[in-house]
C-alpha cells in the first residue's frame, strides 16, 4: 500500500499522463479491496464442550469456535465434532476447518461421498472424531479451533456441537456398542497391555447391511475414516455381520492403534444390490438411512506356548503312524519268519508227518492251489476242464471257501457247451493262445490272459507314471510358490485383507504368514505320503529279491507286482499337501485350482491302479493318462472362470461328459479291442441287430455290463444335475464326479472279489473299516464351510468360526488331518487288498 502512495506522489513529475492515470486506478482498486475485506466479519467465540450452537453463516461473516481441554498421558479421551445443516438446498456448502496442535481436519457440509461408477451421495449430518496428537508432558492444556465459513451470499443455518467421548479407549475383552453412518464414522484407540504381543479385534453386527469397513491404523493424524480414504493406510476389510483382524504389537511402535469403522455408501462390495444405475452426470443421490449398530471387542490372541503345542500335536499325530507302521512290520516279519521255519521243518519230516502240516498251511494260503480249487474254468481259462464238477467243488470246500462264486451256473454253462459242440468244431490253431485279439475276447478271462507282456517292459511303462508326476510336480510347484509369496507380500504391504479368504476368527500369523495354522495342518499329506512311499519301497525291494532267487510264487502267483503307480500315488499325496499349503497362504478365487489339481490326479491314479491290478497289459500309458488329467484340470479352470451362470458352457461340458463316459464304457467293455473310426456306427448297428434283435441274447460280458450300466447311470445323473443346478463351485463339482466314479469302481471291485471266492486279509479289512470311518468324520468337518471364495469377502466372513482344537486349529484344519489319514488308509487298502492272492496261480484269478 505504501508503494502505491509513493507512485502516486511521483506521478506529478512523470510527464506521461497515462502512467499517472494507471497508478490512480490501481490505488482505487486496492482501496475497494480493503473495503470489501473489512466488510467480511470474523467472529471468534470461546466455546464449551457438550453445548449445541445454532448459528448462521454467509460469505460476509466467519465464525471461529475456540475450545481448550487438558490432555494427559495417563488418560486418553476422544473429542467428537457433530455438524448438521438446518437450511434446505443451500447454494454453496459450509466449510468446516478444525485446527489442532499437530493436525488440520477439513470437510464440507453437505458432505459428498462417491460410490461405484462415480455416483455421488449427499449427507447433511456429519460427525467426525478428532485425532489425538501424542503429548510428551504428563499433563498439557491444548487448544483447537473450529472455523465455519461459506461463499453463499444468503445465510445458511447450521448446528454445531463438540463433545467428549469418555469410552474412546477400548478395554481388553470388554464389548463396546456404537452406531455409525457413512458421514458419521467412528474410531477408537487401543493400547497394548503389558505382556500382550498379539490381539484379535472383532467387530460384529446383528444385520448384514449396510456394508461396512473396519480398519486398523497407527496413531497419527489425520485418521482416514471416510469411505473415500479408509483404504489409504493400515489394514482393512469389508464386513457384513462379522469382521476380525489379528494385530501384532511389533507392527505399531507406539504400542497402540486406532480401530476405525466406516459404513460404506453402497452395499455392492459386500454382495448387496447395485442400485441407482444408470445415472445422469453430476446427479446427487439420497443415501437414505444407512445407520448400523456394531460391537467391538479386543481380545488377546494365543501366546507362543499354544504355537508350540499345536506344532507338537501336528508332528506327533503323524509320526505316530511311522511308529505304528514299524511295529506292524516287525510283527508281520516275525510271523513270516515262523512260517518259513515251519516250511523248513516240514521239508525235513517224513511224508506221513508232512501231510497234516501242509494241509494246515494250505488252508492259510501258503501253498499254491491245485488247478481246480480256485474260481477258474481251466488252466488257462480257454479250454474246458474234463474233471468232474463234483471234484472241483469238493476241493473248493477244503480251501477256505475259495469257490464261493456261483459255480453251479458256471458248471451248467460248461456242460451245455460240451453237449452242443462237436469235437470237430474246435479250433485247434495255436492262435487261441498267442493272438491277443482271440485271448481277450474270451467270455471268462484270467489275470494270466492279460499279463503276457514282458515284466521288465511293464515295469518301465509304469515307472514312467512316477517320473512324469515328479516332473509335473517340480514345474507346477515352483511358480505356485512364487505366486503365493507375491500374494502374501501384497496383503502385507497394502493391508487389504479382502484379497485372501481366511477364517479370520482362527487365523494365527507367524512371520510374514497370515494363517500359519492352515498351512501347518497340511503337514500330514507330506509325512503320510512319504511313509506310503517307504512302505511301497519296502515291498518293491522284497519282491525284487524274490524274483532274483527265482521264487515261483513271485513269478507265477498273485496279482502282478508293478509299483510305479503306487510311487506316483505317494508323490501325488505329498504334492497335494504342498499345494494345499500354498493355497492356504492366500486362499482366493484365482488360485483355488492349486488345492484341487492333485486331488484329480489322486482320484485318477487310484482308478488306474484298480484297473491295472487285473489288466496289467492293457492299462493306459502314463502319457495318455496325464493328458486326460490335464484336460480335466483345463475344464476345471474354465468352469471356475466361465461356468457361473453360463448356459453354453454347461451344455458343452455335459455333452463332453456324456460322450467321454460312453467312449470309456466301450473301451472297458471290449477290453480295448475296438477302433474309433468311420466304421464305428456301422459296427454298432450290426451288434445291435445280431445280439439284440435277431438272437435276443444278453450281453456276453455280464459283469462288465453291470458295472458300465451303473457307471453310465451315475455319470448321466451327475451331468443332468450340473446342467440343471449349475453349481457355483465347479471345481468341487468336477472332483465329486471323480470321487463318485472311484467309489463305484472300488465297490464293484470288492463285490466281484468276494463273488469270485476270494477273501480279504485281516489287515486289509481293518484298513477298509478304519478308512471308511475316518472319511466320514473328515467329510463332516469339510462341509462346515468356514469360508468360501464363491461369495464376496464380507459374505465369506459370515461363516468364520473360532478355533475348536487346542485353541489353534479350526474345522478345516481337522479336515486336513483326517483327509490325509483317510487318503493314506485308502492307499493302504489298494496296496493290501489282494494280498490273499499271493499264493494263487494267475490262471486261477478272475479278471473283472
């Protein structure tokens, strides 16, 4: 201003008239500006807490409310500011600025908050809690000011109130109830007590909506407590009825933190309806009544002793299987040693003394059976025995009931064939014994008919299963581990706990891992898979030793021993544990296939092993088997990504499912002796004409037909269910198809085994019963459903539950324990169920 006056005084000496005139205009402008400034009145009031101030503000006046209060280090109390706009449809908003010692908070009334697609919601009632700057003094008087201003020329009436929040500091294990709205968020302070390193903050509500966000933030200003900025810092998660966050002292240097609860402007993030769409540009929406009542409780988490007990329990329960297996092996080895001594003793006896002992041992299954004491038609199953049927039945009665299969029917068929076929009608060519097409089309097959290939060739063929799955495991696991580590890093850095679907009420962190207990519980798959590999290795070594000493029993008796598939099964079980642990590092929608991929492989390998037992020569190669399993996993991924509500996908999948079932049925019925070419339809019509229309005869292979009819009924029913219901969890639906087929084939195998006069050893019976019971309990815990990535994270948290075992493991952890034990038991069943045939010649063992 002084410079302007000096310019004006020097104007008389300036010859330029226009220059003086310009300086004069500038001076008039400044004078007018000062006059306008002087007309804007600033009023400062000494205000009091818990007093409601009703006032008006215009562009010509500004009101400052001055407050003071005592801040103490020993006691923390909150300060809450509430502003309500009394004027309707103001031309300009009212600006509220709160000036504190170390922070400034500003907002406008009406408050505009944005939702999805930039939709704007207007709130005329705003309530904010002021942050509490830390103080070094024991007690300090602090001042803060609330400035109220507007640019509206007309008066805008408002109501202002500042009150103390006595319950600002949360107490351990004490529930506190409060209300919140999008424009009136709440936050509270919690201080870690001495000796408590980890706490769990739980927020609950009686109703699902409106959708809310709970956040854990460090003690600092400003506090991000609006829907637009609550995700800027700290840890946060959306919630409907339940929310829980585990907080560790090491993450907060001040030994305290804020618990912030914000009600969102819309419910779409929590799975609610998406309303008010489409909208016009800049259209304001009335948010309505979005008040929500919530409870917050802060409880101490488990201490290090519980971690140690949980780990010891996990290791102990599975290492006990190693001890039990060792004891059983010792008992079995001692029993076999006694029997070998008995046989050696019998060799030194006289014939009269040896006969009773050998009879006893034969009853126990230690000596090869006679040609007709087991369920068979002839030595090779290709010619008809000339022995009387009564002799066969008599010898069957002396061999522990091996002929329990309906031999009356078999004998009647044989006698009818003898009476109707002349001796000249026999084909005496050697092809009947050498040509596999002739051998495999016999009505009754024996294992010797389908075990003609060189053993060394078959061993190499089935060892490829193990080496292939080992290679798949390495290339599959490495990127999975890298990906889940990245997921966990993103969660830790961003604080967004909606990325992973944990059971937050029982998620115990360890280091960088957010839910260590869900990872630890997968240890059983790895340890029991390794134990199964050791058991198979021991059997493999014993069998190879028997072959090296040219043991006749090992060479000619029992189911052919090929261990490649067993090795693959054990490896798959270990990989299931590793990948399930990787999935539970951060379980979500995008990585669920990590948890299920090797489940498909386990189910497929078990079915292949069942089929290989009686069909070693014609079982699928490792390449074709893994190619089919890869196709299953491919469809699993497609179903997860595109299957939800997609009619076209479900139609295509159902058609492929039914066609694949029919092709596999044909392959099994004709034992691989058919071709898929252009003449397939003509051959099918010919078979229907000759067998069904012209001769009206039944199927040639009745047992196989029963299995395949039942299998088609089950698979067609599952395909129809999927097409009609279209379940959201396609991966589990696909796994259910595999399990149903496996159980059906296993039941058929057991029934046919008993029907064929075979018996099951005591150890195998114990394994079957034990495994069935464990599977029942395991499925019970599996269906508890503690979380689900098929819904939003907030909806998934509604299913969260507290730990139920040692305060460390939840229902899903128990599923991991029991399912790993059940899978191990299932593998043992497959390994031991045909031990009763080890002394039976292969041309006396039925194929089914």
